[in-house]
């Protein structure tokens, strides 16, 4: 199934609840929540209180992308905020396997994200344990960047690696994704598309629908 996961990082925070409802009504199935700590990535975004507050706006899947150093410190806390999926960066975990087990023990789906320069081999031994792999298509930390073209090859290599192993795990792409390049990333093998500025700049409902129109072609 093809899923749009709008990243609220690009939303108008003065009308966050309203904009979440707008994108959900137009077809978004997930809500992507970018947590940044000012260490793993330069920016500081938002944390638990914001996620807890907007949990009441929708019952759609809360897809929490932790761009924080040593995320193992906060897994239980984020699970309690109402996260349905928690994705951690392989680069931010000294003990990645332990963190994956922590996420699963908290009753949440487990995702691992890879920065553009991180090879797929980082997932060799843990792939079977995951519900989702997030292939970053930009260097994390900011919205509104341009997709790095070589990341598409990484997506197709990952899809091939999964096929070889008989796995059908979600592949999420995040960074610079727009309705105009959605077809390309889906064809490469991604099935969960994060859209920040492409969803929240301008008409949220129309922008969401533009993604749905691309999904309908598959
Ligand atoms: C980047 C974040 C993204 C970001 C995407 O570090 O992880 O989720 O919000 O924004 P766009 O779609 O504008 O690149
Ligand atoms: Zn993200």
C-alpha cells in the first residue's frame, strides 16, 4: 500500500490541528513527526508535549522520526505520547539492536533510518527485526531541501535486498519528496512517502490530493 506521511515540520504551527485534519481528510494515512535535538542534527524542533497534544486531532498513524543522539534514552517516553512507529537513526545508536528491541518491547513498530552516506550494510543483521526502513533522501535536519539523486539507487538496492531475503518491509523516503518526483521514488521501491514543504506550503488539501493522484496510477 502506498502511504503519504505529511511532516508537520513544515506546517503552520498556529493552526497545526486544523492542517493535520485537512491533510488526513484529503488522504494522508500517517503523520510524520520530526523530533530534532540540536545535537544529532543542528536544529531543535519539538518533543513530547507537542506530540501528546496533537494526538487528539486524529487517530491516524503517528510516525515519529527521532533525529536525536542516543534515542534509547527516550523510547518508552515517546511510546507513551501515542507514537505508533518510532524510527531511530542507525548513526545515532551505539547499540542499535538494543534500541530496536526497546521499541518493540514498548509495543510500537520499529523503524531504522539511514543518512544518505550510510551504506545499506548497516542493516544487514537487523533487517528481519524491522517494520520499516527510512532511506533519507536529504541530509537530515531541515525541511525544504532537494532530493539527492543517488538515494534512489539506494532505495532500489534495498528493495532488491529485501526481495532476495523474502522480506516485504516498508521503505520510507524522507526529504525533497514532491508529487512531481513521487512516481520515481515509488518505482524505485519506496511505499511510504514523507512530504513536508510539498504538503504544507500553500493549499494543504490540494497538495495532499496531488500525491493521492500519483498513488492512483499504481
Ligand atoms: C528532514 C526531515 C524531514 C523534513 C522533510 O530532516 O526528516 O521529514 O521535514 O521536509 P521536506 O519534505 O520539505 O524536504
Ligand atoms: Zn523526517
